[in-house]
């Protein structure tokens, strides 16, 4: 890691900031949430290795998440 990134990380930790986790948009309801999961999990399976590396996932992690049933969180 570069010195700049380490300094930024230290500032985030000092400020109590956490990594943002993106979730489904609010107000979807049960059916909307299930559809959101289905679409995003299918899209995850279509990412190439460079795209997976960009989001910090291995091929195995993407496969495990992408193959989960849409009704499971």
C-alpha cells in the first residue's frame, strides 16, 4: 500500500468510519428485494477476473454468492 493510502486509512479509522456496504434500495418490499437479489447475483456471475479484482472478490467468492437462492440473504 502506498503511504498516501495508509494515511487515508488511518484517518478513516480515527474518525470511526467504516467501509460502505451497498444494499438494496429502501422501500422495495419483499418481492422487490428478491428480484434485486436475483438480478445482482446473476450479474455477479458474469463479471470477468479484472472486474472481480476491482470489487475485491475472488472467482470462488463470486460463484458462491451468485449461486445463492434469491430468497436467502
